[in-house]
């Protein structure tokens, strides 16, 4: 483990693996280096061709946290990792981490190419939108020490996990790890903001992103995730949309790795579907 210092003085923990052009992975809600099997395996698969950087987003794992939270601080954290990696990198973001990466690409010229896997936008009536007081309710549960309820609220209302599946998970060691970072769920809520409200994506929010972008989804994923991925590709200049058949939100790294390798090395050869 190594550490970089973000603009506000927060220490951001990261590790790196492999040799070659740098790739930075940005995780989604609740995940960090010790709780992200997809990222860990993906780094292993990419390491023969790339130097892969995995970092703990602020408030998680071995990274620090500095109040008050702001989405701009997360962009600065990624910027610090990019600087450590040499200043020009490929970035792959997952779920809400994809939105952080996308917002970062608006102002960081060091992002040479950007791959985004299933940013969880809700752009139509495919599923219920998040409650308007979603972030406030998460903060309130954590403030009252009800971390498990905060995780459950996220899983059922944001991630769409059936309540009975959540109930079965509450006695596992993984659930306790989720509770440890429950305070960061409000961070992800702030990242997503109004993009899970059932309305079309703003046409101009990311119009200044000039890096080549690949937006991918899974053929077995829920309809709203696939709809959101297509909607994002439609508003990004020059973006490509790709469906990984047979995949879900928990993508198989063995399927994703060769897609990323192709996109990061020969972007014009990205196929329309797999």
C-alpha cells in the first residue's frame, strides 16, 4: 500500500500492479481495495499489459476523510492518483465510480481514455426514482448509529436488491464490512445527485469531455442500468456503447479485461456487442 495526498490534505491509499501504460480503477458504492473482488481480479488480468492503480475512495479502507464532503474532493482525489501515475492515464469506473470518473474527465486532461461500466442512472420509468430525501435519510441513520439500516436502505432503494436477499446478508462478515463504510453511502448519493430521479440526462453536463469514452453494460443487467448506459452514450460526443452479453452489474473480470485491453490500445476496434 502507498498513499498520495489530495488537495485538501486527505491521504488516499492505493496500490499498483503490473507494467505498462497506467490504468486507474474507480470503485462504486461500499467498495474499496479490501472489499472489491472484481477490481482485484481485473487488476491481475490487466497487469501483464498495464500498470493498474486501485485506490480507496475517501472514507473507505485505508484512506482518510475530511469534512465537509464534496463531490469535487473526490475528483481531486482521482487527480492526485493520476499525478502519481505519471499524469496521463486510462480510467475505468464502475457504477457510481463511473460518474466520478466522468465528472473528472470534464476538467482533467490527464484522462486519455475513459471506460464506464453501468453508471446507475435512472432516466425513465423503468424503475422507481430515488426519494428526494435519500441522502438526508442516509446521513440521519448513520448519525444515530444505525449503520446496518443505512446499508439496507441503500441496497433496497438505490441498488434494487430484494428485501429478502438483504435480510439473508445481514448475518455475514461482508455485511459488517459494509457497515464500516456506511457513512460513505451518502457520498455516492451526492455523486449521483438528480441522475437517479427518472428524468433524461442533462444534454450539456458532459459535453466538454473530449477523451474517447466506452460505455458498457451487461446483457443480463436490470433494464434501468442498460437504459441509463445507452442514454449516457447518446449525450457524450463520440462515445461508444457496448453490451457484454451474459453479464450483470457484478461483471466477470475475465469478460471485461479483454474489452478494456482492446479499448485502451486499439479504440477503433471496439465491437458493437459481445
